[in-house]
C-alpha cells in the first residue's frame, strides 16, 4: 500500500510544482517518486501475503511483479514523453499528474482482492486516460478519441458492474476468497446468477483489454490520441488490465472452466483474425500498431485459457516483451511524424541509410512483435503456445501459428520501407539523447529477455 500512497502524494506534489511554474523539476521529481514507489513494492517481496484493509487488497508475488512492471514502464514512457508534454506549453504539470493517477489505478487492479477495489482501480486508471486522450484540445482527432474512449469505457463498465452485482447476488460478498469458497463448495449447484455474472464480467474485461469483437473503437482511440498517450495505453493500461483479468479467473473461476472456456476460446480466435487481417490492410504505421495490439490481446488471452504457473509466467514475459517493443515503435513514430509530418509507411523510407542506429532499434522492435527468435517476443509467444499446448488446444495453436505468419508480413513492411525504399527528401531525424537512451534500454531488455527469459520467469 506504500506505493499507492507515495504515488498519490507524488501526483499532488506535481500539481503544486505546476502551480509555482517549476516545470524543469517535473520530470526529475516524477522519476524520484516512481523510484520510491518501486522501493515500497520491492519491500513487499519477501513478506507472507495476507489480504489487507478488510480484504480489499492482496500484495502477493503476482501483484508485486506486475506492479513493478507498471511502475518501470511508466517511468520509461514519462521520460520518453518529456518533449511532447512540454511542447503543449500550457498546464504541463497536469499531464504528469494524470499519468501518475492512472498508474495508481493500474497498481490497484493488479492487487485487488475485492470487487470494490477492482471497480475503483479501473475507474481511476481509465478516467485519467480519457482526459489524456483529448489533451490536444484543438485537434478534432484527439477530441474524437477521448469521446470514443469515454463512451466505450462507460459501456464496458456497465457490463462489469452488472456482472459483479449478479455474482454478489449469488454469494453475498465482493471478496475473492469468499467467491472462491463458494465455487469450490458448490461446484455442482452454482446459482444461475453466478453464471450470468461470469458472462457479463468476461464481456466487460474483454472490452478493457481490447479483445474482438469488443474492441470496437479501440483502434480509433489509439489512432486519434497523441502518440505518447497511445504508448501509455498500449503498455501500462493493457498490462494492468490483463493482470486483473488473470487474477480473477485464476483465483476464483478455474473450477468452472468448462463453462467459460468455449466462450473465451471463440473470442481468442476472433481477436487473432480481426487484429491481424485488419492490420495488414493499413497504410498508416500508427493504425497498424493499433490493430496489431488487438491481435496481441488475443495471444495474451492464451494465459487465461491455460491458467497455471506456466501461464502466469507466459503472461508476464509476453506483456513485458510487447510493452518494450511498443515503446520503441510508438516512440519512433512520434519522432518521424514530428520531423516528416506523416504517419504513413512511406515516411520511414530511407531511414536505414540516414539514421542507421535508429532504424536498427526499430527493426529489432518489429522483429520482437513478429515473434522472431532471439527476441523477447519470440519467447513470449513460445511460452503462450506451450501453455495452450498443455491444455491440448491444438486447433487454436494451428490458427495462432497462421496468424503469427500474417503478423510477420505487416511488421516487416516498415523494415522494407526503411532499408529498400528511397525517400523523396533528404533529411536526418533529430533524435534527442533522452529518446535514444529510452530506445536503447528497451532494445537491451528485448534482447536480454529473448536470450535469458529466466530473468523474469524466476520472479513468479
């Protein structure tokens, strides 16, 4: 709980710094606050996990690992976004504060042990991102993204709350331990209300993670929101949402897998095909990444289908691998659009010759997203496929392998443009030391996880 309190105080402090025009102190203070929150999470590592605050939160190893991941990713993204935030000129502190408030919600939903905390955490995380999506007030696309995200979030919250209400009606409690006891003690006589609650919760959570056919406006939101905000949504928000998804099904609903597995299996297949086929059809690099995030949600749902220690490790590795590659991909897009003025694939023409280091880092990120060996993305996919194989989902694996081949095509498209296409105008991208440092950190993480995945798997 120390991390949540620290981050809450940090967000308030940042607002005061903005009030007194101390803009140069915003990033250093934010990073120091994130480091303190990280220390509080690490202090929980060796403790025996017990539900705290009347069973509202549980800081077990799963929660601590994913909370640390969210904090570290937030630190990288905030550092990467410094130039973007300060280019907005007005109310810079509010943007830093909103990211921190959203991170508080992300940590809450990775640690919840009560449905009340799940709902509060999701709303704290989401409301801040609604605002961040529309921070470019004069940009109609940004305003549209914020409105669509708000409507979609409100719609999904309705399903989530209705499902929680039905499960409460069947058990009389929001506490996950009581729900688990109800399931294990009454496997043959579960209330129909409880089954209906599972269905509605599944729909609500699929909305939150961007799984098809519940993705609706997710690609539009990713495309319309400022690129740096999209980076945060596609990494921290997605990682925390999947952690919450996995926690519920692993802790409570595993004995009822015969009921929800066929439904989730269908959702996974639809998500893979919709995400990959639509991504192939895009001419914009940003929309390609947006639709590919839908397909990655499908791969991460493998962990829910094959719940167990192998699945939790696979989810951790895959989510970190996807996040590191996305930071490079979206960060590179921000720089190219800033200097070239376009998000189309043609904007990357000739970068392999003009900016070889930059192009090399982006190439590794695309290879990781495509699942090429010796990258973290390959290990993540391998672990997810292994988990699915352990549950004998053979047909799913065949379809997933086919979709992985499709993914290779559209991810390598940008590589082709960088190395085999000539640019009409001769220019060299201006990449700040801060941007390059973040890219190199993400690049090293991608390669280290691709060769030594035990760096992460040993933590769970």
